[in-house]
C-alpha cells in the first residue's frame, strides 16, 4: 500500500523550532525523520501501523537527540525529561509520554512492554515498541558527525535490504554504518532479516 507524503503540520513545526533552539541545528534530525518515514512506508506490510503512528515517528525523529543540549552521554535520559517538562509544546498528554518514551529508549537497552517508567496503562505499549524499532533503525543510518550515506532500500518477502552508499572510503564511516545492534528490535518485532551493506557511491553511478 503506497502512502502519499504528508505536509509538515503546525505541530511538527513547533516541535522542530523548539529542538532547533536547544541544539542550534536540526539537520541530522530532519534526515532521520525522512529515513524513518521511508522505512515506515516500505515495511508497512510487516508492521501495519497507521498514519498517526507515522506522524508520531517523524516527531520522535525530530526530538530524539534534544538531550544533547544538556549532556552527550546521558542525552536519552535528559531528552526524555526535557520533553516531559516542555508543556508549552502543542502535544496531548499521551503524545508527550510517547515522545518521551521514544527519546529515552532510542539508544541503549529497550525495556519489555509495560516495564518502562514513562508510559501509562492506557498507552499502546506494543505499537510504541514498533515505532521505536523504526526510529532506532533510522537513527543508525545517519550521523551528525560524519558523512550521511545515500540509502537504497528494498523489501523482499521478509528480508529488508539496506545499502549505504558513501562518497569516500572512510573507515570510520564504514564502521559506524555497519553496526547492527540498532536493527535487532526491528528484526525481532517485524520478524524480518536486515541485510545491511556498505558500498561506495561510484558503484551506484555505474548501476544507474
């Protein structure tokens, strides 16, 4: 099922402006938002989430690193606290909890459903874990410090192929984008295998 791209809503603009004030730039965040939307659309047959989940995923991509304005090492914890405290943002109580949860666990160990300290009993823990899996995968495919790769995705049955094309053969970039731990939750929840490949951009040009 192909989904048309959605315009940036006023809510997302408000959240984006807030994050920009904290970090000075949202370039990485906007790239992660685009990657997460592409992953969401491609893997829709496997996760079956809806438009509200896609919108939440994009918002989470914008806020996920906001805690870096306080502390790089503890930025997931700091970011979650900041989201919960930013009561001027146009978010419902459930959206605020969801964004805080996604921010807190976009990195590090993911608690079992119902075992975190942010979500309430009425929140849909399973849907948010699926959203988190997509966010973690998208975040792994971009960097705020090194070259962002050109990405090519393909879904063949239950195998998600991701090729990262780099402009230069930089060992650090190869190492960063070859990490697989952020794809484990996606593989577990979607029942798929992620086939991650790193190549140079000239190989893509030759194919084209």
